[in-house]
């Protein structure tokens, strides 16, 4: 189980985390995100996601689906899935940064990929790895194969849910 604690109530959360406790003091402004892979479920280490993510004392943030389009840059073409995934991840990180947040705040990803097949993970997985906090388990996530996205040249779009203090 992996937990992060952010905000001014850091000492309260640190004490609770050190003792293995998941409870947070009432009216605390400490954000606690817990990522768990129960022994009774499939081990997800090889697949790059976490089975259960819970949030205590946080505000939920829902980012619009992010694709390859970046401000003042030419988008990678439809044959460059890795480039499109890189730009989508860059956009997510920019959105989080605007909230004084980072990858450690992500609790859920929905990765929409046109004509998805598992071989595409070779291009997508290295970029998705940037969306987990340092020494953190990855967020809960799902891959969805879709027939098309907003533009005919768009191959990937990533929806993100984050928790912030």
C-alpha cells in the first residue's frame, strides 16, 4: 500500500501513515491518497496500474481528455503514436502544474486509443510512466479501444482525475 500526504496537516498525516493508520483527524486539511493492490486481486505491477485508489480530504479535479495538440507546436502525425502519447502526457502535466499539483495527485486515467491493440503499449507505456509520482504506485486506469477521436489524425486521448488539497 502506498500513501501520500500533502498540505499543512503534514505532521498529522505522517504520524498516521507511520503507524499504518489510514484515519485522518476530523476537519484536517491534509490530503491523503492511498493506492492498494489487495492480495486477493490480480497483481498489477506488470500492467502499470493500481487496483484501488482512495482519497481523503481532497478536492477532485477532472481534466478534459488530453491528446496530441499542444499550444504553438505542430502535432505528431497519426503514425507517431509515441509522439502523440508524449504530447498528451505533457498536456496533463501542464494542467496539473497550473494547479500546483503533479503526477502524485493523479488517481485515475482513462486512456482512449483508436483501434487499440496490446502491441501499442510499446509506444504508450513509457509515456504513461511519467504520470506516477516518484516512488509511487501508478493510478487506477483503464485502456479503451475506440473507433475514432475528435480529429481523424488523433490516435490517443487521456482523461485524468486528480485529487488536490
